[in-house]
DNA sequence: ATCACATTATCGATAATCAATAATTTTTCG
DNA sequence: CGAAAAATTATTGATTATCGATAATGTGAT
C-alpha cells in the first residue's frame, strides 16, 4: 500500500505527508503534465486502487481539486478534468494583467535597486526557450510573475492571482506557438528597468500590456 | 435521520439536495449568521450526529468550506472558523474595489439607459438602513455590487469577486458603526448616473472610491 | 429501428473500526 | 509545593465493507 508515500527526500525535515495531500499532488501533477487530458474521467475507486488508498481519501482530494477548479463534477456522473474554454482563458489573462498591474504599484518599492533575483528568472526563461524546454520555461515565467505579485505584500492579491494559475497555465500546453525570445526579453527588460527605478506605475502598465500580448484579444478593461 | 433535508419549497423544481451540500449550506449559514464565532471549533462527529449524517460527509463539507476560506484546519488539530484579520479585510476591500472598477468599464454598456434594477437595490438598502435591518441592508448592498460585476460579462472576474465575499461580509458583523444613509445614497446615486450614461470609466472610478470609503486605509494601488 | 427492460459501473453515503496525534489530567518525585 | 513524566481522553486521519441511487450501456421484443 501507499505507493505514493515512497518519496521523502533525505534532507526533508518533518514534512507531514497526509494521504489526501499526496493524492491531490499526484493528480495535480498528472493534470498539469497532460497525463490526464481535459475531459478525462477520474474514477475514484480506480485511482484509489492504483495509489493504494481508500476511496474516501480520493474523494476528498477530488473535492479539493474541484475547489481549485482543475476538475469539475456532476452528481452521479463523476469527476473529469475541466475543459478551459478560449473565452475563459482570455478572461483569465485580462484578470492576471489587472492584478499584476495593481501588484506592481506597491511591489516596485520592494524591488527598487535590487531586481537581481527577477533578472535571474528572466535569464532562465530565455535559456529554457533556446533549449526548447517548455516546462522549464513556463516554470520560470511563473516564478517571475509570482515574485512580483508576492512582493506587493498583499496576501489577498496573491491568493486571487494564484487562483488563476490553472487557466493561465494550460496555455502552454495548448501550444499557441512558440514565443519569440527577443520580444520576451525586450518586454521583461522594460519591466525590470521600471521596477529597478521604483516606478511602479510604469511597471504596472508594462505588465498589463505584457499580459495582453499573450491573450489574443483587445483588453477592454483598461481604465487608463 | 437527515434532519436537514426537511426543507424543499413547494415550487422548487428538482433541486439535487446532496447530503454534502446540505451540510455545507447549514454550516455556511451558521458561520455567516455568527452562530459559530471566529475561532470556534467544528468537530466532525459532533456535527455529524447533530445533523444525522456520517462523519465522512461532514469531512467533505468542511474541506469545501476550507477551500472557500470560511474555515481553516491543521492536521490532527481540527477545523475552526477562520479569523479574518483587519489587515486582510483592508486588502480584500482594495481588491474588491479594483475588480469592481474593472467590471464597471464593460458593465456600463449593459446598463446604459436601464439602471432600474440597480436603483431598486439602492432603494432597498436605504429602506433597510432606516429600519435598522443590517442583514437586509447587507444583502442588498451585495446584490447591487454583484449585479454590476455580473453585468461585466466576465465570468472569471465574477468568480474572483465572489471569492472575496467572506472577507468583505464579516465587516457587517464586526459592526464598524452604522453608515450614514445620506452618504451612501449620494455615493450610489453618482455611480448610477455614470452607469446610466454608459460612462464606465467614471463609474469604475466611483466604485473604487466607494470601496475605499469603507476600508480604513488609503488605497495604495490606484494606478490612475 | 426503436422502445422497454435488465445489467453494469460508478457515485453518494453510511457504519464500524483502528492508529496517530494533540490536549488534558493525573501521578510521581525532587 | 511545583514541575516533569506518565496515563488518559478526545479527535482526527484513514481504512474496509456495504448499501441504495443513478447514469450509461447492452439486449431483446415488437
């Protein structure tokens, strides 16, 4: 039993690995990695037997995934990987832009003069793009934006932003074509400069525009 | 058993009343109504026995409440009603303002010339305020803002906004003092006028300012 | 072909049970 | 007495087995 619980690095302190969390993590990985495709059914007992757990634990994990909108379920019809529509993705990108713009306003204070860690992420993005490692690329893009939003110091803002993670991450897997590294570099460079100067207003605007570049529709909500 | 399932209005169509949902609804009501105070423990078997359900169903309901951030839990230490800090509430109000501003930009198109339903809600708010019925007042305030956000036509935006419901609703129960009806009326009247004219830009700005009036801290994120 | 009916897979839910852990109480001993 | 140690209790985390309800599928009769 407990085929999942095998992993636990040697240097890991006392990580509580509840069965429920392990299941959730495993399923999340599989969904984000594309092992389970959108629309695929997730059958409780099947998963339970595969992972060596009980049906109840799987149910709980599925409820959590449903809450974070990775899956959806109908009564007596089971749970399946959620299908994110193009429309919803556009909306999510709009919102991400809006939130990041707001985040930048205050985050700029934190980054003024020290954008080293951010620059590292951008470098990593470009390196990954050259090699063609989309997973790595997406991870560093995520890390960059998350760092900015996190630096805003607004926990609620961060939570809202993170709740968009699924919608804005599927994009990569849909393969809307490779990104021009030059364009990306230029865009990020401008943002970095603004942050370094502590100019949150400009950084925010640039981040919002950046978000717009990756969503194929005009941004209707721009208040400026 | 199933002491909860009694209710089901005569005109109700075919409402699926899963046990889990019933538990969730019951607990949500009790939390919002203040029957359970912030910090109170929610003991699984206790609730299960009281409602005549199994422990498992209560667990699932609690996981859902945790996802919507009404409660929080630590391993082996149980689940309790979440305590929303003043800081978090301020952040939530900031975010609510940001989202509503964005919503107004597009919602204005939908309301141009026909703000009747919105005006009704404002009237209801003032009426409730006169009578001193805070519950009713809060409900209509909620309905007004929700209508605006809903009219934006952006589902993701609506979802984000609704996820702030808890944080921005506790406020009423904390009783930050009664609100001056005149001030409220004037504020809403200006918003209505802007929406009626289809001027989303102005309506958005007013909504954001409105939100600021109810949060006791200067709004740092205003990009305009 | 299509409708009615049976079959099957799966979900929704329950009960009974057990180990692990946290909180509480009691005991022991300096 | 008062603090450390030990025992007790309450509750969670998780399992197994089981049942009825429901949706999907298959099958046969007309």
